[in-house]
DNA sequence: GGTGCCGGGTA
DNA sequence: TACCCGGCACC
C-alpha cells in the first residue's frame, strides 16, 4: 500500500514535485487521518509534515498549474543524475532560482502543503535531503525501500547513471524512471517511464521496445536485449552470464514488445501502489495487457541445475514424452516482430537440418499401407516415426 | 517411385 | 491439440 517508486529526479525542485505528485498518487498521502504511512520508507528523507486534508482535484489543479510554470521557467534544467549535493554546490541559474520559487510557492500552497516551505523547499545545505544522495548518485538506483519497481530480482544495483531526457520533453508528473536492473552501462538510452502523469498529456514517439521472455511461466519483461539474453542465459539455460559463452540460443526465448509508454503509464497510474514488503512488481500493462500479472521472478529454486531440456520451458525443446511428441527439437517459437519495431530483427535461428534418413524400417514399411492403423501416430501423420527410432 | 518427414492447414 | 496432407529430400 501507499508506495510509489522512488523517482530519481534529483533536481531539488523535482523532488518537491515528486513529493507533490506522490501525495496525489498515493491514496494515503493526503490523509485526513493519522501520520504519514510512508514516513520511514526512504523517500528522499523525511517526509513532509501532514497537511490539512485537501481534495485531490484541488491539489491536482494547483500542481498542474505549478508544473506548467515550472516547466516554462525551468526548461533548461534537466533531471540529471547529479548527486544532490553537487547540484547544490553548483551555481544555480536564474531558471533554477525561479523554478525553486515556483516550487516553493507550490509547496506552500495551503492546498498542497500545510507546512512552511523551508521544510522541504530546497535549502542550500541540503540538510533536509540528506538522504537524497544515496539514491541520487544514480537515477537508476533502486535503493528505495518503498517497493522495487524493477522487473528483476534484486541483483546488481550499482547501475551507473543514466542520462535523462531534457525536461522540455519531460512531462510533468513523469519522473525519471527506475531503469531495469538488467540494463547495463551499454544501454545508455534505456529510459523507462514506469510511472506516468496523472494528467492526460500525450507524447510523441512514446513507443518503447521491451523484451519479453517467452520461457514458460516466466514472462519477464526487460528493456534491453542484452539483459534479456543474460536473463535467459543465467536463469533458464543455467549458463554463465558471460555472453561469450552464449551460442545465441537465448535469442529464441524472448521477443520484442512495442510498449506504448502512454498506455503503460496510464495503466500504471491507476494501479494501487504496492506494499514495500511486496517483492512483486505491478503488472506491466503492455500490449499483452489482459494477461494476468506476469511472474517476473522464476519460482524455480535451483535453476543452475535445471537441464536445458527440463521443463518448464518453451515448447519445442528436446523433450519427447509420448508418441505424439514427434516434433522433437524443433525451432523454438518466435512470435512475429512488429514491422514498426526500430530494432533489427534478431538473427534467424539456424536452419534445422533435415534429419538424415535412418536405415531402420518405419511403420509404413513394417506394417504396410494396408495396416496403417498399426502405425505410430507420427507415421500416420507423416511425421518422424516415434516407434522405430533411428 | 517409395519412403520419411517438414511445414502448414484445419477443426 | 489432434489430425491431416502437400511437398520435398533422400534412398
């Protein structure tokens, strides 16, 4: 409950906005009741004090207006992954000062915060935001305790800073996302807007290519092909993460998704925030949205021991159970890639060599056409004989 | 030409 | 998914 991702917008003004938007998005955050439910969950340090109850609509209006001003004044300033203290130590431009003033006035709005601005408006010393640098060293940091919005099990969180788009293209309420952990430094453009603006404001080129694991009961969605390959390699194939040890097989087990970020964010914004204790991220309302929330972490305890041919796995793997499993090692399924996909199509799977004809007599030869009912199913279907294997 | 079976269609 | 078949490669 009441948890939003720790947006990593590191400009102090943005942090204020984050607070404000958080209060909008968090059903518990503009309470007429009790203390802040999130006071200790690590959101940029101390939470702002409670304020008088205000309607969401009113707050929304104020915020929207304020953000418009903010963006107008502050278009040159970007939400860059500069640590908070560095940001403060630098010379703030006039835009920043004005933006800060706007935000300050915003934050002091009786509708928004019933608290003196000094409490959470930026301060030169950054004392209020002492904890900010911990997460500000990287916009990609998931150091929040307010819920892991990434799609991976906790792994290497030392993802380097990710350049951010300019604020001018940065829609209010859309904060720097938490990049997917699998996204390595080789993917500097991996920007994923996991949370969107509450106000409908369309963006251009909002399609984001994601990569979805096709492994049975996995469905993991990552933003980078390399990350997905690593995922498949390590988790499903039980191999080492070293890409040099890859034979390209993992290419078969993921597909690309064109995710409309607007749809995505709109969908997410309507979600109830997840509990900080929940390790399950919210469902990813991509093009395959009707599907239930994807299990993003495989429940297989010892994947390293899993044989590549062991279930669960995608169909087509080397696993012949019955007489009907005549297809043996077929080429794994590969859903069609959208022609609009900006990424080049993955390499074609190697052509399956036609199996050499064995010397063994098959059902047709053994039983003859007149006893076709005695053939194995595969032979009857003109498939590779399963009774008389070579 | 007979055989095996891949790829694709249909219900 | 089960079933069927066109068509191709191999013998």
